[in-house]
C-alpha cells in the first residue's frame, strides 16, 4: 500500500468519527479543514488534521438539558401552589323559565401578601357567584375587588380573611423580554388543575382586544399551549416570575393552535394597583368621536369638497362638550354631505400624530395613549385642519366608566 493510500484512509477514518459525532450530538459542527489533500507528486506530503467535535460535547448538551429540566421542575414546584382555579356561576332561564346554573372555569394567581388574586376580566364577567379552589383542594367564595374590561384584568380576594394563602408570584419587567425566550404557562385547561405547558415568546408588541372591544397593546404572543380554562393564569419566565397573564388564543377549533396571547406584566403593574386601590383603572381620554381615515374614505371626503392632503389618520367627527378635545380647541365635523348612499361628516380635524409619533388609525392612537400616557398628562396632537398641518396641546381626561 502506498503512502498516499495511508493518508487518505486516515482522512476517511477521521470523517467517519466526525459524522458519528454529529449524529450522536445533533449539534452544529464547525467546518472541517482537510488542507486540500496530498499532491500525487509529493508522497511525503502531510494533511492538516480535521476539526472533529469533541465527544465531551455530547455530555455537555446532556448536562444542559438536565439543567433546563431541573429548572422547569423547580419553577413548577415553587409556583404552582400559588395558581388557583376559578369557578364562575351564572344563572340562565330555561324554556320552563327556571333558573339553571351555568359554570365556567378559569385560572388566577396570588398577587400579593394581602391575598389579592389576579385573573382575566372575561373569566368573571357576568358571574353571580365566584369560587376559588386552592392547590390544597379547599374552596372559598371570593369578592371582586376591581375590574378593567379594557385590559381584560380583574382582582379578587377570598371573603374569608382568616385563610392563609400561598406566597405571591413576583412580576418581572416585560420590556426586557426577547423573542425566543423560554416561557412556562400554568393554569387549569378544561378544569385540569395546575397544568404546566412550555414554549417560547413567539412575538412581542401584539395588539389584542379586551372584552369591550378596546385595544390592548404590548401583548405577548407564545406557542405554549393555552386552552379554555388557562385564562387568567400566569405566563412565567424560567426564574418563575410573571411576564404576563394568559388571555386569548387564535383557533378555529377553540383549542390550542400554538398562537396564544398574554397581557404583559407591565400592564399588570400599571393596572392592578389601581384596581386594588379604587376598583377601576382610569384610562386617558380625548373626549372625541372619531373615524379611521383610509385612502377610500379620504377620496369620499375630497369628493364631498373637503381639503384633505393625507390618506391616513383619525378624523374627528364630534367632540364632547367641555371634554379634553373641546377645551383644546380640536374641531369636529361641521357639516354632513350625502354622496350616493353615504352621509359624509366633513370639516373636522384629522389627527395624524401624537407627541411626534405618526398616527394612521384609532388603534395606533389608543395604544399610544394607553401605554405611554396617563390621565392628566398633556400630549401634542398633530392635526390637519382645512388642509393645513398644526400642533395642538391637549390635556388628557379620564375616560367615563361604562354603565352596567
């Protein structure tokens, strides 16, 4: 056998070791440099050693997986006792006009040392009786401390003040989350108490709607399985801290499709203390009725004789007497023009920006006001009035409470 043959056999053997190593570890392996191979006219040529993934990497990965598993188990054991099962009872009349109880289930978690429990508003909506079941199996009636349909949050408290509750679950800063970060969801899907599911942060800054159609910004999207009964439970990081409150799913079947949403912990931080303190959350308010401007709608306004140099924004159709917009001098529509079967309100201001941020529709404006401002703050609205752009300072009021 020639020297060249020995060298090539060595290369082949090294590659076999490399392939076996890859198949064993499943890891990404650096490129192999075989030095271009020996030259036929140089029998004494040497070959650079191939770069082979060390077999110890297999054990490193196994250790990493064991550590991840250990951490998940530890979080579940520490946090799950603080997750509660909520049963809502309402009554509907049957065809014999008799009241028939209807039950719904959801989840919640202990928020503080005072025994407050956070959940979704839609979990308790229209309930005539609310029961909380602890991890111990004990069941208690609860009182509603405060609700905010706009952010789909509610706070409960066990009526029996002598009950010793599990430790509260800490909240973390949801602004620090990253897409791809591991998350855990604990809840009661289909009544199966304290079920754990795992996944990642799929996206950040999503917009969802609350029970009354209000936009909720900063929502967290996750692929952790969320099903009916999970609502109101905590979405956690690997340190066992709340990053959000599981709230909604997108699904044709009504069960998990891998697209779930949670109200972010920073919204919880802002809203829940107010629910505990005064029973509701004061949302900033413009005091105006509006209409989204689209290119098609803008064309109708131009056809009606309105000078409109923009194709997107928020048209002010009316302002509430003595409301924030009225006091700031924002103008609503001054006339109604009929075009075909449409009645077009013309003459109102068009909001195209707030505090220097562009505004294309009411969703953008609502999200900005809800996440970046508070009642009493002054914002600068950029408006178009009769074809001219100007900036109007406006002091935000408090949105009136919905009457039941």
